[in-house]
C-alpha cells in the first residue's frame, strides 16, 4: 500500500495562491480538494454606490494579468444596462484590445510557465542561449510578447489596466505612425508564432478525460461575442446565463465552483478551439492546418497548443483590421440613465468571464456579480487530478506524481490572483 505525507509549500509558474489535498485509501483516490486560498476582495460589495462610469476601471483591478478582459466585460455590462449600442469602429478597436491581451498573455503562460516543463528546466531563466533551440525560444518569447504589448498600448493606452476604453467608445485613438509600427511588430512576430505552434504540436504531453467544453460561440472567431455554447450542443444567449451556470458551494475554497446540467465542464482556449476552430481567420487556418487537425481534442495539454493557435489568429485578424480600416477620432456614444440590469460576457485568455451590473434610475450601481474562468474550472481540475493520480500510483514514485500534478494544473493556466506562488499538496493515505 502507498503511504504518503506530502506537502509542497510553494510552486511557481502559475498565477495566485491555492492548495490541493489528495486522499488515497487502498490505492484508490477517495477525495481531491482544489482550494483557491486567496482572500476574497469583495469587489461585488465595492461596486455598490459607485457611479456607473467609474465601474469598468474599478473592476479592471481585479487582475493585473487579464485586466483588459475585465475592463471590456464591465463596459459591455454597463452599456447593456444603459441600453447603449456601439459604433463599428469601437467594435473593431475592442477586438484589437482583446487581441493584444491574448497575444501577450498566452505568450507569457506558454513560454514562462509551461515551456520549462517541456524543455526539462525549472525556469525560463535557465534556458541556454548556447543551445540553438532554447536560444530561439528565448528570442521568440520576447518578440511575440512585444507585439502584443505594443498593440494593446496603442489601442488601450497600456498593456494592462487600459486607459482608453470606456463606456460609449474610446478616449484616445492611435496615430497612423503607431498603427504602422504595430503592423511591423505583428508581421515580425508571426514566424515566431508558427514555430511555437509546430513545437507544441510535436512536443506536448498527453492526458485525456471526457468532459464538457464551454465557450462563447461567435460567427467569426473572437473573444467578445456569441452565444454561450457547449460541446453537447447547447447555445444560449448571454442574457440567459443564470440558466446556464449552477453554483456549487465548495466549503474548502474561497471561490465558488460551477457546473452545467449537473456536470463539471472546462473553459479556456481548448474549449474555444474545440467549439470554434472553423471560424478562425482564413490565413490562420491555412498556416496551422496540421495543428488544427488535432482538434477537437480531450488532451488538456493541448490547451497550450490552442493558445498558440489563438495567438496566430489574433495576429492575423489584427493585421487585417489595421491594414483595411482607417482609425479616426469619433465622439463617445451616450446612454440614458435608467433602472436596469446589464450583462457582459467575454472570453478572457483563461476562459469565459461574466460581469453583471444593476443600476438605479440615476445610474448608481446597486449590485453586481462576477464569474471568473478559474472558478469555473475548479471542479474539472479536481476530476482530472483524481484520474491522473489513480493511474500513476502503481507506476510512479511520489516525487514524479507531484510533478505530473503540477504540469496538469499549469496546463489550465489558472489565475487565482496576481501572486506568483500556487500549490500546497497534502496527501492523506490510509
């Protein structure tokens, strides 16, 4: 019989703080508890009493990694509450904000967090410039991140906590010189993205388990529109989110868990690629056709490959938008104060992100709700860990099982907060 008493106090290469407890009895996994241990920050309480115009910038501070996703989700919810539309140019600029975010954030996760596992190094900082493959990866990582950072900066004002997107449009617009520079950086970074896709296609790990996949399903691949969809064929409008998610109280976690139709599910790049790959940019589909043939997939490690393909789509669609549409200053669209509730849903890098806001007749916020991707993935992660550990107990020592669990959880690209420590593992075996 296996008898472990294992505690890992800190593991890097993920965002935030959590804990994991695994209970094994008679060589069988009895319980797995994935606990998000970040203290609640009460944003839904802090929303109340604020004028609606102040809300998006407040809620962007939820995360320093994907802040612009929170910013746009909140703007969408506020505009929905105010009964507002948006101009075609605003829609394009918001798409560009999301493209800049995904290029930067996916590259951060793949190169700095997941790539060391594949290369067999503890850290990205250990990559050796004297080894051609590792030298290329180092240069590619910075080229891709620089392209995403620059795109987000010229459109949103900053790569994180964007200044320019607001309710009704944008406060500043990029100059022609800024656009030209962005086009250059995107074109320069594209070959690096192709190398990344090829690398992950051939070098990814494998772990498969049946689950359901959830994402927005747009007509054109993107991160802001579409119905709430599942791999099982459900397609509901965003306004029906209350009928879609089922909240599950996890007494050991600071974050609420979620199910759909009583079952766990996954959100994130793998879900989006499984559901929406046919809607990718035509140039992306041609350049990444060999990798796309692997989807739909049940392999959690292909979440990283899906992220790489999304980087390519973001580059290709951003180039088309920048090259074919002239960006001109335009006034903000105005809304009318009213008592109402608004919903905003976007696809953050890590999955489906929901913001809800309720306002009174003077447009003062009276309540709201936020559902983040990692909260939705909690139960699915637990199910994966149980199957993974159960399959390794007879063949692998505990030190290697620890690493396999870390690798699997990292593949989800979880974000508990902006901290840089993650996992405590407690084994209880009897």
